[in-house]
């Protein structure tokens, strides 16, 4: 395992048990972001970097009983917290590295990724891997329950144009990875970039 992966696992392992209690009011933002994906009954969707599974309930509601929902995460402790919270009823919990997914090419309709971009070791290559598993015309939602400015303030830092989520950086990054950005929202209450799988 790379140093980057080890660091990510250590960071989230230390926070897994109390993660959901730290952000108790995020539910409506997750539900709205999932709705923006436009999933329908029977859809197939991956929550990439699912953490404790906060998006799995809204994703299951969007695709219904006949749909497929997979929550993949690199950190066993986060998946254990998701299982304890009953998220396994909403989707399959999969211990997996989203930079090398054990999924067939073009097997999904959509990928939902909350807070993921900042943790990708090689963003262009890693977003290309997400594109690999999505059918042409499928969708990607890059989401965070608060915007870039609010997140920077919470972390005691300044917002910078170097942030991967800044639109001038994110749009070409997605384009180079097989995605076409169709929507970009960055406000204090949420960050949401939507993209279509080219192809």
C-alpha cells in the first residue's frame, strides 16, 4: 500500500467512530445532491469513498429495490461504522480502493463521490478510473456538504485557486479524465459538480 493510502486510512480510522455525530445536519444536502444525479428505478450506482455510508440511503431510494448500490471505501473502520449504522441494508459495502476498482468497465449508470477529490493521489488518473466503470452518458457527482470557502474556514486556512475543486482547475481535470462538466455550484451550504461520461 502506498504512503498516501496509509495516510488516508490512518486519518479516517481515527475519526470513523464519531464521524456521523460530527456532522448531524448533512442529511438534506446529501439527499439533494443524490437527486441531482437523476437516477431512476433500476439504476446502478457507486458511492466512491462512501465512508460511513451517509449517501447510501438516498441512493437506494433513488434506484429502488431493483437497483444496485455499492459503497466502496479504503478504510475498514469507516465501513464497520457504516455496517453498525445499518447501511448494509441500503447497498453492498465493499472494501476497495477507488483508484483501482474491482468493477467491470461501463457497469454503472453513475458515481457519487462526497469529499473524495482532495484525497485522490493522482486526480486525473483516478477520475479516469471512475469514468471506466460508468457507461457513456452516465453521470458523476462530486459533492461536499459545505462549499470551498466554508470548508477552508472550518480548517483554518485560506481558499486558494490551487484547490482542485476550483472550477478553473476542475473543469479541465474532468475533461482530461473522460468527463464533461455540466453543472458547478460552490456556495457555503454545498459544493456540487456534475459531469457526464463522454463517449
